[in-house]
């Protein structure tokens, strides 16, 4: 297979793989009220359907990124798609909330393998002048998954039940596996022969689990202790990696690479601010507005549809225009969109909600591919897997932080009960506080983006 054909194959697989994972994530959000009713889950437990996946993914990204650099990105991606697909198939028949959340953890492990390899493979085969365009197409496919998720997820949930979402996802995963095995030639492992720091990986995973899980337990004292222990674990991990012969994360990437450090900080702040939007607005539309899953899904699709439309344009622009300018403009638009949701109440018009979602989607379109281009172009080829994993880790930790803030506010305002009509005013109060916090976080992200300096 010639290089041009293989580049197209890599681009197709690197687009379909994150599409699979994001479609799953966004379609599940729209199905949450139906899942909650079937298993009689309270508001906090319902949040764990999303959080379990994010937590498992976040703790595994960095180790799998390093393994991909050593043993091959194609190999790790194939394993990830296989795990994700098998978990999806089993979830079609899940009997209880406990088993559902446990299998979401398994899906998260597979998702980590997908996200840590797809962008690294793209960066390996596309040179600097073409990279932004390829990353823009990858981002568009990711957002297409996010936009189709609520629409198709709502349609499937309404007419065939929420379990049909997992069936469709499993079939798509099987298709991608066939494409990888039949069409994708070659392997990418620039760090082949180097050692894998198993001890460092265990310390890192346990520490991150402590922080994310602890945050979900707040304001309970156990949550505070887990966060303290997790933070101590991260400190021990950093100290170990500084002296390790073959670290899973080269700390110098943060210490000596300003672009890499601040671009990753921007990712964390952006996803901390914006990830829970779909979760909260999905619940708002179905509980407060009384919309069906299908109708709510169509409205929620506005945000990722705009993201998918503008990501390829922004990706191409980032090959010529300084990424920090595009990214900062994007974060400014997201900040304005988030601030509009602060006034959300039972009388808010659907047109207002759609316009706010479109504004956030436009901001994400200008943020993602230019910021990814800046991160991946700032490191050497042997660090592509780790850089891609670090980017995905910042994104997943940001998602966890966003959901953690939301579940904390639910626990404080609503309590661990089902969201029923008598709790709707408390739901709206917690949503307002959440959007105030998210707006502040995204505002800080603008300054993090500007502080990175020039990438060229």
C-alpha cells in the first residue's frame, strides 16, 4: 500500500474511532432519564453512568499512551476498539444499575486506548503543513459523533429502548475492527525497546482515581481525605518520574515546553467548563420542559453540529495562523455561551437555548483542532503517544471535574433522590450555580491560551 493510500486509511480510522466513543457518550446522556426510571436511580447515581466511563478512561490514558509508543499504536488501538465493542454488546442485556456502571468502566478502558492512539497516528503520518487539516477532520468526526448521539440516541431510546444504543455502538465497533485488520498496514512505535514504568503507572492511576472519586463524594469527609491522598500520590508520581530512566510522562514536557504546558492547561479549563452542558441541558429539556428524548436530542445536536462544521476550517487555518489566536477566540465564544445559561429558568425559550448552544459549538470549533495542532507540533516524534495521551488526559480530567462540580451541587441542593417535580426548583438553582462556576473557569482558560506564547 502506497503512502498516500495509507494516509487516507489512517485518517478514516482515526476519524471513525473517536466518532464511536463520542457517539456513545452523547447518546447515553439523552437516555439517562429513561435509564434512571428503569433502575430507580437517584440524581447522583445517575451521574455515575457518565462519570464511571470518564474516570476509567482518565486513569488509563497516560499508561496506554506510553505503551502505544513502545509496542505500537495500531496494536493498542485495535485492542481498545475490541474491548469497547465487547462491553457495548454485553451492555445491551445489562440487568442492574451496578452492572451498568461496572461495564461503563470497561468501556472507559477501551476508550482510553482509542483516544490515546488516534491523534498520535495522524500526527505520525501527516507532516506539519498537512497536520492541521487532518486534525480538523478528526475533530469534525468527533463532534459529528457528539451531534448524532443525541439525535439517534433520542430516536433509538424513544422507539426501541435505551439498550438499542449499545447494540448500534457494538455493530459500529465491529465494522472498525474489520477495517483495521483488513486495510491498515504498518505500525508506529518510535519508542520501541524502551522500558515501561509499571510502578509509576500504578501510582498515577491510583492517585487520579482518589482525586476524581473523592471529588464525587464531596461534601462528605471521605471525599476530602481521598482528594488529599490523591494529591499526595500525584506529588509522589511527579517526583518518581523526574528520576525515572523511562518515565511514562516526561515532566520536562511541562517544565521546558511552554506551548505544551499552557495548551494542555487550556484543554483542562475548557472541558471543566463546558462538558457538563449537555448533561444539564438534557435533564432540563426532559424534566423542566417535558420534551421527549427525541426532541431533546434534536435541540442538543445544535452545539456539536456547529463544532463539526467549523473544526476542519479552524484546523486548516491553524496551519497558517498562530493557534493561540484561534483558540483564544474560541474560548471567548464559549465563555459568552455559558454565561447565557446562568439565567436559565422554567420560562426560558427554546430559541434562546439553541442560540446559546450554537455559540458554544462555534467556540469549540475554533478551539479544538488548533489547540491539538499546537500540542502535537510542540513535541518530538517519539513523544507523540504520550503527548496525545496527555492531551486526552487533560480532557478527561476536565470532564470529570465538570461532572464532579455538577454532582456536588446536586448532592448539596437536591440530595440523593430521584429528580421529581417537587425538586425542579432545586434542580434549577443548582444548574444556575453550575453555569456561574463554568463561566469563571472558561474565562481563566482564555488567559491560559494567551500565555502559551507563539508556536512558530
